C-alpha cells in the first residue's frame, strides 16, 4: 500500500498565496465518477439505447470535469504564523480564515483518485461542534508530501517549533491483527449494504422504467420463488443473504481498516492511519482528548468484541474520524483505551442503578410491542387483515422482556480520580469515559414518571464528542451527589437552595 511520504526537512509556513495541485482538475471528477459509476452505466447502456440516456450521461461527465476545473481556478490558500486562509468559489465566493492556535486535529484523506496521482486532501478541525460542512478548512488536493508537511505545520506548537516529526519518532499503540477480521460479520455492515443496494436499485429501476424482471435469470428466480414451498424458499434465501452479508462485511472491513495503525507521536498527537482504496490519517492533539467511548453492538458483544472511538474536540461530524480501534477483541479495546488515556477508566467497577430503573427499562421495551400486537389484532378482527402479524408481534414479547432486562443490566456509572464513566444500551451498549476536567456544565432532567420513581438523568455537558453524555435513570440523591463530586462547587449552591426550601427559607 502507498505510504504517506516523510515530511520535507524544513517545516515552515508559506506567506504567499498558493494553489492546489493542478491534477485536481482530473482527480476531483474521477472521485465523483467512481461513486456514480453504476448509475451512469445503467443510465447510458440500459434500456433500448435511447439517445437521451447517452446525452444525459455524457453531460454529467462533462459537468464534473468543468466542476474540477472551476474548483482549481477559484481556490487558493495561504498559511501565516497566526492563521490559515482559504479563498474558494466562483459564483458564491467564500473566504475562510482560522487562527492556527485553534487547530485541534488534522485529517489526511486520499481516495483512490488521489492515490493514483500521489495527492491527498487535508481537513483541519478547529473544535467547533457545528453541523455545517464548512467548519474548518479543507485543502483538496495537494501532494502527499505537502499534506504531511502541512500536518506538521498545523499541529506545531511553540515548544516544538524546530522539531520535525517523522515515522521513527512515533510509538506504536496498536496495529491490525488479521484475526480481527472474524469480527467483521458481527457488525451488521453487510446486511445494511444489502438493504441499501436493494432499495437504491429498485428506486433507480422505477425512475428509469427499467424492466429487470424481463431478463431471463431474474424471471427464473421469481418463477422459482412463487412456485416453491416457503419451507424450501426461506432457508435458501436466508442462507444466500447470510453468505453475501458475510462477504460484504469482510470486504468493508478490508477497505476501511487495512493496515490500521494507532501511534503516539512526539509532537503531542495520537495518529490513526487506515484504509485500502481510500487511506486516512487522522492526527488528534492529546491535550484536546477528553475521553473514549467503547461501543459493543449486540452481535459484536456476543463475540466478545468492541470498537473504540475518541471523545475529542476538532473532529466535527466527519464519518469515521474519531475511530481509535476498529472491531477487535474487547481486551484489546480496553488496553488501547488505557494506553491512549494513560488510565484505565473503561474497566472500572460500575455502580448499579436502583430497581425502579429496571421497571422503566422493561416498560419502555415491552410497551411498543404490546401496542403493535393489539393494533394488529384489531385490524385483523375489523379490517380483514391477516392474523399472522399480530401472532408474530405476540411471540416477540419474550424478546422484548429480555432486551429490557439487558438494558437494565448494562446500566451503570462510576467516578474515578480523573474520569466520569457511564454505561447504557443493549442493542448497542456504550461505555463512555469522560475526563472530569472536560465537563463544563450539567443538565439535570427529570420527567413526571422519573419523579414518581425517584429517578433522574444527569447529562455531563462537554465541548467534545456529542456535546453531552448522560447517566440514565440514576437515583435522585445519588445523581446529584455524583454531579457535585465530579465537579466540586458547581452544583453546590443549587443543592443548598433545594435543601433550604422545605424550611420555608
């Protein structure tokens, strides 16, 4: 696999306005066309060879090429000692400028088109929690060597102004083990891919009026399904879906996590590199790392696996940017969390929540199922609906009970010297270790039903990650004490005033 080249010997900002690499005129349309390859092929060659299909396909390709040309012509950037400036846009002109001391993360992404021409895209994160896609600065595309040079320029601090960080200056925390591929089918990514592909294909066929059912193979499959007993069809279809799902999951794991490496660099950053066709290199400043989140979806948890993401500022909402460890053994996830945080909060002994929380978990798991079963039963009785839907909904009630009990079993929280730890969820159990110094406020929420049960939910507000992490359905007094102990004196005035009210003061 192509590696990111080492940085040049001199890492200094450039005061002159520079342009992106001219090869982006080809690379950007190429990257866009790769995502539209199948729709364009169907548009141009499916059907009866209509002229409008060919013209529409060619016009799309031409528009993408012009888009790449105009993007290159209208984009320029400059890096000074104090800020990064980017001017872009032709009809809608944008001028972006961010202070260099606000830079928190640098994401280097090289799609297949970039890699063919030795280019890379540089995304700079500023710590803003905005949903806008214009947050920060994106330089797409520069040479791979320039991208690595810019990474060091952006993350350089005064204490390390004369230091050039290379590959030999990093300490390995974790790297891909081929045995981790066994966790790929447990992520459900294959089934999701099948569902998305089927839905996209059906919508595209309907819009373009394509008669796929008229082809010989598909017509034979439909004929077999309609004229064969369900007892024979269901196992065959389920087995086929399972095989395809496993293969797609393995393929997705390979494409996303090939050559995964997590390292700690001497410039005070943690760096993740991974990917086969599209390579990514994300550098996170350790000073801005506020914790980690350990994700254990139901199937992955059954296989004793987990994945790890960072709770940090500067990554925004870019997909996959916060990943610290792909699906891997649970023990490896705990070890990586300990190495990254220099502490072991994810393995802390958690405090169980009161029995009233179990009742709420059971009610919230069972009530939708009961409502669905009753509704389907009424429809079967008065609207001549078939009876099997309400029978299936009724048979799923024990599953709902198990899910509710599992949700309660997974509820817990802990407070260590440096971290607030909370755990919740069943279908996707999540354990969050949030640095106490990263908590900037509290949101205490108590619904009518929680008040009657003596429970409340405590949300720690932070400038990192999701912006807030909740300890769900904790005992009322223990929840307030937890918040007060995590950040002393922040809630104490409110606690004192609430204690004084019963006295009439």
